[in-house]
């Protein structure tokens, strides 16, 4: 009976260690590559107002 309890304790300990290792591995931060675009600001567009309608249009 003592042998059976010891074997069950060892199996439970081994499974616990494996479960903890699996959880710790899943909690590691995932390496994700950032989308690297050149960080240049876009040029400001100048707007021109149509005198009749008052609507602004970009200058070309």
C-alpha cells in the first residue's frame, strides 16, 4: 500500500512539474516583428477655396 501511494505521489509530482513548465512556456512574450515604415511626416496639403461654392479643394 505504501508503494502504491509513493508511485502515485511521484506521478502526481511529475505531472505537476510538466504542467507548470507548459504554462510558463506559454506565458513567454511572443516575438512579433513591428511593421517598420519610414517615420517621415506626410506633406501638408494646401487647400484652395472655390469662391462660388465655398468648398475647399487641394492644390495640385
